[in-house]
């Protein structure tokens, strides 16, 4: 039988597009500290956007005289070719063909009442709608401290010990400001952070409470910076459960980040419900995961045709996990590479890819971290299925939320928690 090896790389793609004038990070930070408005993307490609509220004002093209709707009103907005068609859905008999108002994008919706409702949830200040072909993008623009008020109970819990909540508020603020700077270096960017796990989970103001607001207020303006990075906040990653040791960004995403030079041991997250986990992937599960990543199926990669054929029609014969160089055993550290062996047309092929990609493709609810071992599954007689036994939940970079919770319970201060998980950063008051 012949033999071949295919390796998927984390190599970065070159950036396209040249901007005539790219603002410096320090200049952007100065503007941020003055207005403190963050742009949170709520919907990326929605066929329509429905917004309701009291005394709504719709501003076309970002300014000018608004379209007004007194008292309570509901609007449906559809996007097409740089224009937004808005129609009142709370008016009996109103239709898009006879009662719609055509507005030039972007369309900003505000209310003096303070809250707008989108997808059943209240959002503060304003929502801006832009066209993406025949789809709409919806972005909530609000004060960053109010954004944090709503984020606390979406990302963790305000009922946890106050030092832990305060530490996580600082981490969330730091991450947000870092992304604001990074995204605004591109003058055409329309948002700073996504409201999903892609950045930080944000459900509007529906989960705000007094404990969350107190933690945000007590840490107002505090961010983490690298000692050699000036005043620019680091990208303060955090996750649910590290499983005993945090990880470095370059081992997860293939790129270094300022302020992350060391991983740290974490003896604090043993109480997490995800400290240990197991999952089983059948051959078809692995096949589907790899094909799901393919751009032809709506994924982000484009497998060469020869690879795609091997994955689609070959027989998966083995799955192995390779640790990082220098680590004695897989469970002493996270898995670097997953090796899959495929038998196809009398040739044995190896397809290798980063373990972090398998987690993305198979789903983080199944492969919860990259700290795992792989063995033949006994459930299915040892053939055609593989068992993953692992620990931790999340990418493992930065603050371990369950570890921070335990540190708070044991009397550690906010500064102690931050210093433990971000040893290469220091606190600074941005405003």
C-alpha cells in the first residue's frame, strides 16, 4: 500500500486592500477615551431587522431630519443596494409596497426613552442598520460601561465572589477596547465586537443587575496593558475552564499577542462542571467535521479537490493526537495536531491539522478543549469510532473563569486574580 501525508497549516493569509491613511493605535485610543462608544454587531446578514420602542427616530444617511414615530411603534427594515426600506408593522393595513419609506444607508434608530427592542431584547442608546447586498447588518452603539453592565451575566455571573466578577469585568473591558482599536484601524469597519462567542456574548440590557453594575462602576476605566506596549490594552482573552494550565495564543491560533509570554498553572478550577469531559466521534462524524470546514459547503477553508475526494470516499482507519514538542504526554499539555489516516484506492493518506480546528469543526459542545487523549471506542467494538477524553472547557488562553471564581472564594483580591492569569500585563486606568 502506498503512503502520502497532507498537512493543513495555520499560516496567515496576506491582508488585501491598502488604506490611504491608517490611524495609529494611540490616536484611536485617545478618541475612544473621549466618547467611549462601542459598536456591537447584533446581526451580520439578517434578511430583515425588526425594531420596536417608544418615540423612535430614524436617521437616514447617519444624520439629517429624522423620520419620527410618536408613542410606541414597530418597524421592519429590509436592505437592498445601499438603501433601507422601512415600514410600520404596528399600523393596521400597512404594507411594504404601499407604505414603506426608502432611506439611504446607514439608518440609525434612536429613542429618548433610552431602550430599543431587537429580537425581543432591550438595547440601550441606538441601533444602526446597513446593507450587505440584500441582507442587513445591525449594530448597537452604546457607552462601553453600559455594554459591560449587560455583558456580566451573559458571559459569567454577578453572583460569583465580587473580586472574581471585578477581575472579569476588567478583562472584558480590556478585550473590548483592544478590539475597538484593532477594528478602527480599518476606516471601512462598521463594528468593533460581535455579540456572540466570536468576541464576547452580549444580550443587551436584559441581564443587567445591581451587582453587575457595581462591579463595572468600581473598576471604571481599568484595563490591562503590556509593560512594553505603552497604553494600548492587550487582547485579554478568557474562557470557562483551563483544566489545570492556561495556554498561549500562538499555540491555539498560530499568532502571538502582546502581553502573553507565559502560560500559568491553575489549581483552582476543579469545581467546574467541565473539568473533565468525554465525547465519541464516529468515522462519519470526523468526515462531516472536515467537510463542514470546506468553503464549498459554506465553511472557511477550501480543501483541494484531491483531499476532498479522499475525505468523502476514503475509509477513516485511525485518529491520533500529537502533543506539542517537549511535552511528555498528551494530558500534560494540550494537543497540537490531530492526525487522521484514510485508506483510499489502495493508498494510505494522512491528513493533519491543528487540534483547535477540530474543535471548531466538530463543535465546542462536543470537543470542549484541546486538552484530550484519543483512543478506539469500546462502545462500538473498537472499530469505526474514537473516544476523546479531555479536561477543561474553552480555548484555554488568559483568565480561567472557574479558576477566578475559586480564587475569589478563597479571599484573593481582584489584582491577585488578574496578576495570576495575566502575569505579563499590568493594570492601567484608561479613563
